[in-house]
């Protein structure tokens, strides 16, 4: 499987990191839009372990990025970008977290309650059954279960979604066990507090962009990160779900913020 795609022209000063784990191609539309102004990398995570994904992403950025680079991570990709920025501080000049999951375990209950409140009783039971199955080491046919879970999450996570430009190659078929294997490791980092501790190693500015309808509670990002990151800013976008670039009322605001944040780094670098 390929592990990087290119948009625009060199130098590649921006990289957009997909979610999942195991949703390669999910941020292709962001990369394509930003390539109107910047050279953009879309790294594709192919490894089935957390450490494997960190090292793979590091290798791609070192080989093809114009360093230091601006990292934009969505959902799981926000965590992955956050971890690699902590591990290799000189790699990144700005970290932008989009629709990130909460950084402390105590906020997970609110996430689950928010999602279940937006489903019917039947969908509720199906949602919980699938998540329980995916947490079982004996589960088989993960691809079908993850696909159905994605359909349910799409209903709970979006406010007013729109059809956006897509290309046939945007979505890439991932290894079926990627979600289960990587997420098991990542969730343990949050439970133990190690995930938040990474933030103390981050030296660059960190920006979080979040929709007010995103079931991931905003306070699960703001409260923890404000206490560990010196230069942290937060944008809450109204009428917006988990994926701002797909939202009718939010996509223009989202791209305006992204471009302003990228340009502020580029301008500072020239001074």
C-alpha cells in the first residue's frame, strides 16, 4: 500500500493526517483544497501498531516534508500528530487538532452519552453490540462491523453534512484489524494519563478546531491541554459536527481558520 500522496507543488510545508485508526483517504478533500495555496502531503498510515504508525509517519515527513512542517490531524489523526510532535519537537512548527478525541478518560462517558442520545433505541443496541464485539480479541469480520459502525457514527457526529468533491482514489482499503489493534494501544495511553503527559514535550503552538455539535466534548480537549501546553488556542465552530470541512454551515469558517493559522507561521518564518 502507498503511504503518502502529494497535492500541489513543492515545498511540502503542510501535512494532513487521517483518522480512524484505519481510515486512509478520509482527509483527501482537505489536502486537495489546501493545495490551492500550499504544497500538501497526505501520509497514509499502513501499520497495525501505534509505534508502527508513529515511525511510519516520521519517516514520511522526514523524507518528503519541508521541515519544520505544519501538521493537521483529524480525529485519531489529531492524537497521532500530537504524539509525533511530542516525540520529535523539531519536526513541527504548528500542530492543528481537528475534531480531536478527549485527552482524559473522565470525558469518555460524555462522548458515549452524546452519541447514544442521537440514535434510535434499535440503533443504540446495535451500536453498543458492535463496539463490544470490536473490543473482543475473538471478533471476526471486522471490516463489515467497522463499516456499519461508521454509518452509525456518521449519523451521530454530523450536524448538516454536505456532499463534497471526491475522487475515485480518495478512499483506500485498510487492513481490517488496524482499528482494533491501534486503538487498543491508544486508549490505554489515555487511561493511564500518558497521552496527556506527551503534551509537556510539545514546544510549538497548538491549535484545536472543534464543532459545537461534535459528540467529543470540547472540554475534554480544552481543559487538559490548557494545563500542559504553553501556546494553546481553541476555536469552537457553531453548527458544526466532527468533520468541519463536510459541514454546510461550517466549512468556510474552517478553511479560513486553517489558512490563517498556516499563514501566520509562514509570515513569522520570513521575519
